[in-house]
C-alpha cells in the first residue's frame, strides 16, 4: 500500500536532518529505525513506561506516543547526546557511582526525564523527584539508588 | 562492611581483600548510561525480516481450517507458516521420562488458551507482517473450556489434553542429558498434569501430639515478571553452511541452544547463541518459547535473518506469568509454639501447558525446608491443566507463594498463642550444621542473625503492638537454594593470561541486570592480585565461552563464579610455579600481587606477570598460560533428586532473608502505604556490596508490588489487564524507606564464602508486608494482592464485629 510521505526537518543531538518519512512514523521509530539511535527503548507502547523518553525542545516526551512530524523544526536530545567531548554528563556519572541501574533497559529514559526535570528546576526535594519520576518504570532497582543519584546531582547544581 | 565478621571468624582481615568486598562500579555502566549497550531488542542485521504471530482468540477451540493464501500473496511477505509446518514437534520447560514436553510450536488440532500461537509470518517490515496476519483466515470450532482448577479436576470437566504420547523415537530432555530412563506417554486424569507428595516423620502422630491446630487457605494469583525489555529474538540461518546465529532476550544459553537444536532438528554445534544485554529476566526468560523457535523456522525457510519482538500484551498473554497457587495449610504446634506437624496441600492452576508448575510444586517445599525444623511433614501438590495462559518460574520459583502462606499463618499462630512473632520464628529454626531430611547440610545458616538484626534495626520490641491504630509491623523469613545438581551440567570458565600481565575471563553467564559481569571479574582479579579493570570479559556466547548451564536457579555466584575462581587459581598456580623456576625459589615462599610474583620474605625480588608469560612461552614449548575451572552443585551425587517425592540431594547451600515491614493503612479507603522495609540477608559474603544492596532493594519493591498491586486478572480465560496501564506496578513514588543489612554467615563451599542474593528476599518481603497490614487492621486477609477493597472490607467486618 502506498503511503504518503512528508518532509521532516529536525535537529537531533545537534545534528540537522532533513528526511522523507511516512506521516505515521513515531518519533521513537524515527530515532531508532531511521537515525540508528537505539538508546531510547520501547517497553510498553502505551505511553506508560517511560523507556522511550527523550527531550523535545526542553521537555521530556515519550517518543513512542508522539509523531516524528511533531518534532518538525524542533530540537531533540536523546541519551546519545548527553555525554559531551568524551565526558559523561553528571547524571550519567552519578548513575554509575550509585549503582542506579541493573538491566539498564529503562536507564536512557530515566536519564532524559531526570535531565529535563533538573534543567527546569535544579532545586527539587526528594519527594518532588519521586513524583516527577512517576512516569519512568523500573523493575530491577527498586528506584532507591537512582533517586539518590538524581538528588546527588541536584544538590551539586 | 560485611566481610568483617567472616574475617574475624576465620582469622583474616576483610581489608586484606583489595577487590572483593567493595562496591565497585559496574562494568556495564558506561554502555548502559550512554545508550550504547546492545540488547536483542536493538539487534538489526542486513536483509532482516520481521516476524509476527497470529494468536488464538479462543480459550479452547478446534481448528477447522487455516487459509493463508491471501497473506502469502501480499507483496513483501516472505513466509507464512502454520501448525502443519511444525506438526508433532514438542518442547517445554519440563521434559522428563514422567512428564513429556507438552507444548507445540504452533497449534495443531486445537488451541488451548487465548494467545496461543496459531500461525507466523515473516515480511520485509512490521507493517506488512501485521497486514499479513489480518489476511490469514482461521476457522475455529469453540469447545467448552475450563478455567478453575478445582472445576477442572471434577469428573466430566472439559479435557484440556488427551494422552501425551512421545513421537516414535523421540527422546526426552533428561535422556538427552544422560538419565537412563525412557520417555513414557502421559495420560492426564481429571486434567491433572503433575503431582508431588513429600513426607517425613509421622504426620498423624505430629498432629496428635500438638496442643493446638489450625488450618487456613491462601490464594496467590499470577503476576507478570514485567521485565522492561519485551521478549524478543533474532535468528539468522545461513543456508549455505547450515549454521544458525541466534540472539534472544534470555537467561541460560545452553537451554536455549538445546531446544533450538531439538525442535529444528539441527546439530547443536551448528547453533550459536550470541551475547546481547538483557533488559531484565526474573526467571521469566529461562524457558524455551515458541516465538524463539518460530524466528529460527522463519529464518531457515526464507534464508534471511528474522526478528520477532513481542508486544507488551503478548508478553503478558503468551510468554508465561508466575505460578498460581491455591494453598491449604494445616499446622499443629505445642502450647509453647514448637511446631509439631505441617500438612500443605497445593493446587497449581498450570494453565494450558505444564510450564514450570511441576518444578514449582516441589521447590515451594524444598526452599522452605531449610528454614524451620518441622519433625512431621506432608507436602502434597497437584498441577492442573486449565484453558489459561502458561505459568513459569519467577524470582524464587514457588517459594514466595508458599512463603506468603506459611509466614502469614505463623503470625496467626503467634497471635492465638500469645507468643511474639519474632520469638515464635526463632524458636522453630533449624540449626547450623544440621542435615535436612533430603541430605542437604546447612554449613552456613545466617537466618537467626537475619531475624535478630532485622528486628533490632527496625525497633520491633518498641513498635510491635504499640503503634498507632493505622500502623502495623510484620516480619517474615525466606530461604533459597544455590543452584542444583538437578541439571547435570556445569558452570565453567577459562582465564587467559594476556601479554601485558592482565587476563581475559571466558564464562557463559549472561548479564541480565544481576551484576554477574562485574562480580565474576572482581573474584578473578582478587585471586590473581589484579585490579578489576585488569580483567577483560568474554561472556554469554556459546561459541566463545566454555559450557555453562548455571544462568538460573540462583547459581551464578555460587556455581559459575566458583568456576571462575578455580580458573584464576589454576593460572595463579602456574604463575607461581614458573616464577619459582625463574627466581630459583620455592613455590610456597611466593606471593602474587600487583601483576608480580614476589618472594614473601624478600619482596625486592620479584618477577612481573608479563615476564613470566614470555619466559613460559620461550622455555616451555610455547605455553601461553591458561587456566580452567569448573563447578557443579552437589558434585558427589551423580543422580538427580526426585521432584515428585522430594528425596535426594538438591543443593550445597541455602541463603536466607528476614524482612520487617512497617505500613500505614488509610482506614477510610483501605489504601496501604509501606513506610519502611528492613531487609537482613545471609548471602555468605558480599562480593560487591553495592550490587547486593541493589538486589535486595529491587526485591523489596518487587515484593511490594506482589503484596499490594499486582495480579493478572482473567475473565473466561482472557486476560483483562495485559498492559502497563491496567497492570499496576510499583512506581518511584510508592517506594518506602529501605534498610538493607548484611547478616551473612560464611559459606565454606562458596567462592570467598559467597552465596546467592538475587531471589531469596522477595517472598519474605511479600509476607512481611501482608503481616504488617493484618497487624494494622486486625484482619486475616489470605489472598494476594491486598487491594484497598479487601482491606476496606476487613476493616468494616472488624467494626461490625
């Protein structure tokens, strides 16, 4: 079946892309299947696990549940864009130091949610962090260590 | 830090360890925090096709016809297969002389549960594959179905399976693995597909000698493992060489390879299972799955790599959930609380195929048998076929279910007799050094310490019976084995000396979050006087690693890491011997540290590992120094234990956990908030305390989900909540304060004294939370999970009473 394609212009991790995609392509499909950025994962496709979280113009979004075309003309940051010039982002370092991940499948999504949250307000209480991270499911860690990792970074900002 | 007690006891100091006993950062960290870690979910191969599976909408129906012609004509569709292509092939988690494997790859004459695989397609992309599924026309003739195990056992109930007759010449897995008994056919009577009866002592006498007896019934539903990475597989069959390359989100590589070989009829050596990171397992990725075999079938048929990723609802309906138990416990005790007799009756609603239920019926008993001294015991279980989805091992495998029942009943007995629950437990414990009825010996037994430390840390004495009316406190304990001789397989390892004096470890364990990559390398580094980063790791690949069948049964540390330690020790012995030759010294006068071998009394004299290596290659025929190690639980016993009778040695060591839970109950809504979990664990020795804490905290929250939220809800065999929207999982805001305590008892057979830590706590957490809730509401809620309405009802009943 022929499906109409649309032109999409988007900036991902500082790189400018112009490509032709099916209108139904999700942002997650764009990242994983078209751009080869497989850091964002998919665990539910029901907008309920947060494993696909990326940052779109400063806001954490679930890439499985928005269309790639909604990112037209905008800037996307994925987990691959966190480390700069060979240095890990403070959140990435803190996640390693605190043992804040186990299987790691949900980790990219958590990092992006945490980054968006701290970028907006670095002075969060632990309770606020726990509320803000409600959208990111984790089955391995029991959440404690990664909340501690985020608080650690927040306190240093 | 943990090692201290052990160290004092054994006359060495924990600080003498330089690599183990330290919470070193995990070696999978950089890959996982940068998104570079490759999971099977991320694997893409050139020319790869996408496979999808058509599933049964009926719980029980005869397949009249399947028409695939329209699907085959759809452009982009490369293969469509049905039961005709896989007819007669059987596989299953259990495939023994007594219980032949009962699962087909695609449904043959009939479907037995909603979600069963009926046909599979491979197409150039996912959309085309989905469209092709819509074009397959299946005509069903619905049959009467049965969903309740007690109904299923009645005369005249719908028959889920006829006689299971192994195909002519088909050997069962146990025969293939060297057990000299032939597969027989199995005829389920009243849908009973498995039985267990274990007894010791004299149960009637035990009850006769009891001052007090009570009987209670408990119901435990299925829950989802809910590993974040959905089940998925990539198969790549090379038609020119006949080799199959395979990636899947999995646990044990040998089991996966064995079943691919058996179902595809391919030599096992032509199948390679590759390493990929695994996004969580929790026991739910151990069994062989139809979709894995289908990916390989489709790849072989098309000659192209084929990937199948299950959607989350398929993970729920078609890749097995935890084992459902209905438990009746009758217990007899003396006035002083001494347990005299225990009679457990288990009914397991297995679902449409056996899954792991026959094993779980046994394990439920065996893992708890190391906890309490019960002189007279009868443990009876039946596994019953119903038209529901299949059930499977989940973190603790049967033990959490029975722990919930037994530990709750212990509290009710304590209340009835006016004995403190902590004291009642301490009174009935086994003793260190004791030999269990099946012959297993408790060389390490940290459980008394676990209980005392958890109770003390949580302030049990101050709080029990004295807290606010909306608050409650509860305690529970759990036990877990450390691998089993049940599987006649080995954990093994190779350590290779590198040119610069570092080493490379080759071992088959897969990293699914438990931290094994890191802890194995710490052990090897410690033994060889290296830093953890001096150990390179090649793991989880059947072609690159030596045989390893221990990526389950909580055997990773106790068995496979012991193999790594022995391989390192082999290298060390070689290094010392060659260094002795170089320095003209005696081996016993030498010590290995910091990549050098020293003379103990004269440390100025030393030789570096890389020099030793070069010397050995030159002087000893090119020998580049490699060590090998292997390990097996209960090596002195050749034969497997009887699951159905509970006789025979099972494991070399048990781990233990005690948990104290504190909760707050909203008396208006019945909603529970867990305030604090205090988890004290005996894992022998914490090789990496940070990873150990993570395992306990993970089980704390997973157990809280089991206790309060999680349940797969069925209606007429159909799952009503197969999504993360409708299936309630613990989230960040639900997390209580968690205190983890190391109460380990050095295990002489473990590597550096270590035992498992990944499974033991979950059951104790569940029971402790439920005990705490019942403490708060003064109720006796005996079914999981504790939804607010159950608690609300209990509160109202109490008020009206």
